[in-house]
C-alpha cells in the first residue's frame, strides 16, 4: 500500500499527530526561573503556560515544531530528539530556540560521523540538516550566524543524500550563481538556468 505525498495527505498526517499529542496530554514541561537559573519574574507577571496538546504557547514556536515533526515519516526528524529539544527552549525566546536546535543538530551530526551503516548514517545527516534549519529559521535577517548556518544546512542535506545513494540533480538560478562568492562552475543552459550534472551516489547496503 503506497502512501500519498500530496499536501492534503501531509496535512492529514500532521493533524493526526497533533490530535495524538492532545489525547495523551504529551506536552513539554514549562521551564521555570528556578530550573533555568534565570532571575525570578517580577511580581504580578504570570509565567507562560503551554496549553494542553501544544508544544509551546507561542503559536510560531508550536507551528514550526509541529511542521518539522512531520519529517519523521521520511527519517528527516526523530520524535524523541524533538521532544528532548523543546524541553530546554524558553517560551518566546528566539535565542533559546536557536541554541537548543543547534545543539541537537551538532549531536546528531556527531552521531552521523561515527556511524558506519549507510542507512543510519545518511538518516542522521538528514536530521542534522533539519534541526539546523529549524535553528536558523527564527534568526533576524541581519544575524551573522545565518550565512554559516545556511551553508551547513545544505552540506548536511547533500551528505545525507549521497550516503543514502539517492540520485539527484543540483541546479542553480542565475541569481544564485551571481550571489556565489566563487565563479559559478556551471554552464548556462538554454532555459536560462545554470545547471550541473547530477551527482549519483552508490546504493546503500542493507
């Protein structure tokens, strides 16, 4: 039985996933000032409380976590790794979000580097790419960490494809070639796109 990759099917899968969290009451614990070592909140201010069935009270934080949890089905995310990460993220704190997801990406990258089995190794590279992309997503446009993060995201992703033996073709638009620091090594195509010959990796052993 095949599984559809249509947008409707993906939205349905995420809806079922969210409903499952709500049904089980699975929510990350709320970090308090005492547990985080931060200064206590001033009198009269109420701490953020995560609604039952949600990862975060902040809708952006919750949506981005839920959206990327959908990549579990393609082995580009792991639910256990996601739940462990959200536990250490402070509500409404974009820097806490970046630090937590970057740390998870680093741990999973280290796992990929020391793993020998191609399927496990490639999957770890793909998950590291996902988590670093999540970290970078909420950085301000002028944050100097964005450029380095973006380059690593692509590197981990293509390492994953190569390790898994996925056949693909890379293509650059004219604007991407113009923004590249080094001369674009690709020939100009008739369609007005700079294209490369696809890199083909070996099939992983099972």
